[in-house]
C-alpha cells in the first residue's frame, strides 16, 4: 500500500517553503543593505532585521529538518510498499 499522495505533497511543500524562506531571508539581508551607511538609522534597521532573520532561520531550519524526516519516512514506506 502506497503512502498517501497528499502527505507527500504536503511534506514537500513544507520543506520547499522553509528552505526558500531561509535562503530568501539571507539573500535579502545581503542585497537590501548593500551600500547602507550609519546615516538615517541604518544600524537600527540592521539590528531589527538580524533579529527577524534569526527567528526565521531557526524556524525554517527546524521545519526543514522535520519535513526531511517525514519525507524519508514516506519514501521508505513507498519503497517497501507498506
């Protein structure tokens, strides 16, 4: 018996979304603050964004790890035909 296709789709979606959020947040930090100086409160923006990025990166990493485990479990169940 194959695992439910909806479970595979959901696990892949969560994995893709979490890794995209981590990559996108990190890339945005590199490009958004390019050429920023200490003028006009850029330091406060850096601190605020770094705090947000830390939260998003931690959550995304945990979601990616969890969904990878679910994908491993579902794929091995499909291969074993159970």
